[in-house]
């Protein structure tokens, strides 16, 4: 597999995290660069580790992982999105809150939910001759860059939209989960990059 193909996979794997980061950034109250870098690092590490986990699982449990990965991502993102929407509807006056659903646990959960498809890629890579460490590193770096940019872009949207940005962020998470589900059920997911 060429480095260009690996880079394409890296960016494809980071698009879900980028969309989720825009939603997170919009719901946060003026996130600083340090917060964006922290979120980028959390998402990047998780997104970089999941293809390795998938690669290891691919040898023994490929059918199980690829059959349920999209449902797991859909459910996790939908639950997180619904929580953000509920919080935004309860606090519809004033700027968005910084606390609440934007702590470490929320970032880790969102990072895991958006990285489930990377695990499926890892499963696929278990059956071809590829340097999994290189692929995982590229995916992690691409995700770090995209999430950091997404949080900062969401900051701009957050100052424009105010408290309702949390509702928008929740809708984005649900949309990302639905898109993951659609891609996998229709066979149009990022696995096509390998073919």
C-alpha cells in the first residue's frame, strides 16, 4: 500500500472526528488553543489506537467487529448528541457553558464513537501486507490536526450562535452517527479506499 493511500485513509478516518469537533467547539464557551490541542490529542490517540486494536481483532473476530461497528458508533453518538440537545434546550439564554459535556470523559467517549470505523479499517488491514504502525500513526496525526481545527472552527460558530450552538452540536453528533450507519449499511464507507 502506497503512502498516498495511507494518507487518504488517515484523512477519511478523521472526517467524523472533525465534524464532531466542530459540534464540540460550537457548544464550548470560546475554547482556547490549548483546549483545542488537548481535544485533538485525545481524539488523535484514540483514533490511532483503534486500527491497531481492529488489526489484532481481525485475525480472530473480523465478522463480529465489522458487523456491529457502525451500530455501536451510531448509538454512542446519538446518545451524546441527545444529551447535548437536552442541555441546550434547558439553558436557552446566555452563552454556551464551558463545563458539563466537554470534559475528559465526554471527549474520550466521543473520540471512541467516531473511531469505531477506524477499528473496522484495522480489521481489513489484517488481511493485507501493510505496516500497521505507520497506518495508525498517520491516522492519529490526521485526526489530531482535523480535531484541533474543528474545535477552533466551532468556536467561531459558537460565538455567532450562542447557547443554541449546543443544540447544533448535538444534531451534528447525531448526523455523524447516522452517516456512519448509512455508509456501512450501503457499503459506501471508507473501506472502499482499500479496494
